[in-house]
DNA sequence: CATAGATCCTGTATGC
DNA sequence: TGCATACAGGATCTAT
């Protein structure tokens, strides 16, 4: 559930509270939460100062003093980073506790479904004079990054035979987009997610990219999308953008643009929501997309 | 290399 | 009431 807007909300909350603070202790309560870390979290973090809080796509990272290593976080689908008073009872799915110097709240990683995790990695060159943690180096910039290359994105999309929705979800083409905002951007652009990338005009891809940016920016302004308590900011508060969703999760509801009932289809072991009138299905698809009527 | 599908997890909702 | 199944879904792994 957490996609770029939700992760950015978390980044901002963390930045305001942990920047410049020193880690005094780390407690790992579930090994799966740190399974991707090549080094022991407590050993690597204790006594180190957090310099800032960065994000690319859905990845967060906290460079430590010296900027040779960083604490990397990914929320998966149910991860939360909470700033809690140490006296607050542990959450049911508390996985990692990070104590910070100079009083105040501690940082807690809570994750029901354990797809997310924390890890410590070396910072490596990103090829453009920048530095990124090792797991982040292989993903593309996100569409809200000032250095995102629009025309390179258009070329890559149009070179692919995959369905455009799958391309949107491919973090090596553009990062930060997940199932919710993919469906919303496709609805806004009037493009069916089953159309092959190479079938789209350059103008259509540019339009889609503009809608990706528009919907993620709007969601960020609302504090992100929350369907339940699984996505919250660092203070445990939900965002409001779920009230603004036009397609995602709206099966049977009228399309806000034309009134046609929104359809839901299975896709990549999940769901895709779209308006069958505004987003016409590609022709001659063998059984992948059920036809109307 | 590109592409497509399976898999990892647990809690909630629904069906019989 | 109990049990089985479907669903949520990001990233990664495997197979072709």
C-alpha cells in the first residue's frame, strides 16, 4: 500500500525528528525484518549519528555520519515507521526498536505482513556523481525527482511489449508507482492498463507521466492514501486521499467522468480497476482481459 | 536480455 | 461454530 506519496509523508515526519540524532540502542524483535541486511543492525548503528532522511521511489534511507553507510528502510505493503514515547506499550507487530539519544521518542518499525524491512548498506556511486545505498542503486529515479528524464522514460516504455500497467509497476523504469497510483494515473489518462507499451504514442506516454505526477502530488498534499490503520504517518495518523480515488477500489461505482460502472479484473495476482468506457481495452487479447457484453 | 508468473507473509472478510 | 478460501500487494526469484 505505501507508494511514493505515503513514503514521502513518512520521510518528512522522520526528517523532522531524527536528523542529527545519535542511535543509542537497537532491538531486533523479528529476524525477518532485517533479513536483507548484510551487517548486524545494532553493531552498525549504535553510537552513530543520523545525518538526514532521503528517499527514492518507495525506498527510504538514513545516511550515517561520514556517509559511507546508511540505514535503509522499505515498508513493503504493511510496514510503518513510528516515533513513539519509550513508555508506550509495544505494538503487536513491532519488529525493530531504535533508541535515540537526547530523550524524546524512539523509532519503531512495525510490520504486520513482514514484506518490508530495515537494513544497513554501504553507499555506492550512482553513476552520476551521486551516492546511493546499494539496494537503491538499481532502481530508476521517481517521477517527482527533478532529474527524472522524461524522454528516456517515453523511449523505454515504447520499446516494450509488456502491458503498460506492468511497465508502470517496474521500479527500474520509473520508481515509486504501485498498484493504486498506477490505476489512478491510467484512469486519468484514459489508457487501459492492458495496452502494450509499444502500442502507445509518445504523446500518450507523456500524458500518462503527467497524470502519474499529478495524482501522486495530489495524494501527497492529502497526507497519502489510507484504507485502514495499516498505512499511517510517523505519528500514527492516516491520510485522506482514499476519498479522492476515482478508480482504485471502486468496483461497481460510477466512473466520476462518465458514470459507467468501474470494473475490476485480476492482474499479476492482484486487482486492476478501470472504466471500460474511458479506458477502452486493446483489441484481440486472448482471454487476458474479459470483454464486456 | 526481455518477459511473465510464482512466491513470500499475516490478518480480515467471506462462503459453506 | 469451524474450517477453507480469497484477498491485500512490493520486490524478488525462477522459468522460458
